């Protein structure tokens, strides 16, 4: 896919999220607002200023799914460029794998409409109207192929 970057406004952002698997199924959340309204996504969101990506993943998983999350490994770093109504959005996503704790039963209902488990084939069959980002399919394939990297690849430093 090619874009004319000189003629379109471009937004660059960073996100942290997780592939959460239980009994062969993957947890997805249904977006409730914005351009992604009604689409399924991984529990994932923006990394705040001065936030370690590991902490961002823990926060996003809990906020969006209700599960506590303990990252064990990095699945990968994914770069996605896509055209949106406002221009081109380029997002760098750090995706983790790990363990979840008991669901607290609460998630951000103003942002998330539903939380649901899917078998990988269901996700693979989703189109761009149903699945927020096409790279989610690649992440799931990477997960089931056993891909993982140590958490110490990430070093977070605050300079004063």
C-alpha cells in the first residue's frame, strides 16, 4: 500500500497491548467509539508520556478487559500504517504475552462495548470492517508459532 505522504496529514503514535490466550482462544475487545467503533481489537492502547511500555500493557489490558495482566515476554514490535478519515496513521505497537489473573468483572464501558474469546480461525476470517487492524492476524500467527522475546529488551529511562 502506498500513500502520498506530502498531501496527507500524518499521525504517529505508540501503543502497548497483549495477546491473551486461554484454552486455544484469543481475547478480543469490541471498540465502542471513534473510527474503530464496532470493531474487534486486542486489549491495546496508547503509551502515556513517561510510561514504561510494560506498565502500559498491564494498564491497557486491565482497563479494556477487566483482567489483571502480568507480562512474561514480548511477542514483537509491529509497525502499521493505515489510511483514516483524518489522514495517515502510523502506529508502533509493542505486544506482550503473559498471564492473566481473575477477571475483576469491570472494564472501561465508555470505550469497550464487549469482551469475548475467539478461536484463531474466527479472527482469521474477520474482514477490515470487523477487525480493527489487519496486523492482529499476524500477531496471532506469531503467538501460535511460539515467537517470544525477553522483557529485558525494553529499557525505560527518564532523563531529568
